[in-house]
C-alpha cells in the first residue's frame, strides 16, 4: 500500500520536515511511501481552458506529470502546506487545481483513496484549520475519504505553529502530538479499508 506525500512549500524548511516525519511514521507502520515537493518544480496554474475535457490530458506538459503518476499509484495521500494568507499555499492550490485533468480523463481517479492533511502556520492560530478545510474539501469533491486526527487536538488534521522557523516546527510538541494522532488514525483506516477490498 503506497502513501504519497505532497509538500506544497516552495522552501526546504518546516513543511517538508514535518511531511517527511509523517511519511517516516507511515513506513514504521508498514506502508510504502513516496515524496513529492513543489520546491524547484515547474507547475503552472490551471487556466480552466477545458483542453482536458476533450483531449483527456492536460494542455500543460510540466512537472505535474510526475504528480499524476504518483497519485495514480497511491491509496493514501497526504497534502502538507504552509499557511499563506489564511489558506493553502499557491503551489498547493495549483497542484489541486491541475488535478482537474486526471479527473477529466478518469472520473474515478481519486475514488476511494484516503487523504489526510498537515498545515503549518507562523502563528499559533494562523489559518491552519482553514488550510486543512481546503485540503479536506479537495478530497471530498474528488470522491476520496478524508481522515483527521479526531477530537481533542487534531480535529481536522495535523497543525503546527512554526513561529516562521524550522526550529519552531521542530519544537512544537503540540504539533507533533496532532501529527501522531492523525497518522495513527490515517494508518488504521487504510489498513482496515484494505482488508475489506
């Protein structure tokens, strides 16, 4: 069972570190993992040109081709994003929007895949839950099953207070508690789900 982590940060700092920790935890639970970062990649914005509706592929041939391949083989998907202006980063949104092309090709592309989210903000209450709602909405709209960490600390997923530094994220004990809770529920659901397939 393959879990793909998509890092929506253009910097090699806190978001990438936390996502790799989540993937490490998933590996410890017996999953294969793949990692993709938008950092240094060429990913254009969706222009809603509708090329994909008639041609069954995206008009843009850029680094999203790698994302499409990774997401196709995944049973579990983790989107991790820094919070920009109270929501997901532009890079994260671009990846989500460009997935319109694979759904136009195969309406069941994401159906029954399982997803969780991670959001990191410079302030303790800096838009993490709003960003997670965007991620979970993407999952729901595409027929996926969203999984959170549950009540008492990880209601929508894993949230971190970075204080705008990598060290801030590393020192956020509450953030790691929310990550462990979310990963635990995510892994348990994936294993139970696979048993019923």
